[in-house]
């Protein structure tokens, strides 16, 4: 069994910052690709950012330059999302995803609300 737990969401004013964390546990034997997705009310879940096992990162255009994904190499399969210059349109439930082979595992999500 693999479990992911996100934390760090909350309410912030536009222009503010939040740092999300995601810790994976269970039957995980290697460092894997991890990603952040988000889903706003009434919208489909969308990809935000990815970090590979080698540390390569990618970002959606909507967050590029404002969000930074990173991982803690000392704690296997722990990933962070530093979100700066937040906008009301960043409001969503943010989900962490861990890829192992052909399987993707998801956390329960953490709410981020940005007020204008």
C-alpha cells in the first residue's frame, strides 16, 4: 500500500505565499517522479508541476515563475510546492501524485484559497 499525505494549504491574500508538502509512505523502494495537480470548483483536474527522480522539473505555463517544486533527498519521496505571488485563480484543491511504474497514487488533497 502506498499513501500520500498533503499539508500546507490554507487561506491567503492575493500576492501572498504558501508552501505545500507531500509525504509518501508504504511500499516504495525507489525515488520516483512526483507531481502536483489542482482542481478548482467546476473544472477538471489540471497538472501544475512535476519533478523527476533525477530532479528535473517542469511547470504549467500558468504557474511558471511563481511556483517552485522541490524534493527532500534526505526523506525519500517527499515533495514540496512553494507558491509565491498567488492569484485568486490559483484557488483549488491541490493534489500530490506519485508515479510508480504503470501506477499513479494520489493524496487526499489540500485546499488553497486565494482572496482578492
